[in-house]
C-alpha cells in the first residue's frame, strides 16, 4: 500500500503490484483486491515487469526486496 500511495517511499505501481501479488498468493484477500485495483490503472508492460520482479524476489526468498 505504501508504494501504491507513495507513503514514505516513492510512488511505484510496479513495486506495489509485486507486493500485492506476493501477499495474495499467500492468502491475503485484501492484497488480492488491491492487486486487481492496481492492475486497472497499469499498462501491460508494467504488469509484466511486476511479475518479473516478483519472481526474482521469490527466488531470493524475499531477501533484498524493497
């Protein structure tokens, strides 16, 4: 949510989507709703980038992911 709103961090819809997706796959229903909302204002390329970053983050077991 912080990345999605720019609260204390730069506004970054790609990063917000990435974290929503990670949380949603772990059962967080609010994150799933937030992910769908973010998706509605993102480009296809932004969504693809978020998924790439999500996979990289998961491969590192969430280490070094902002």
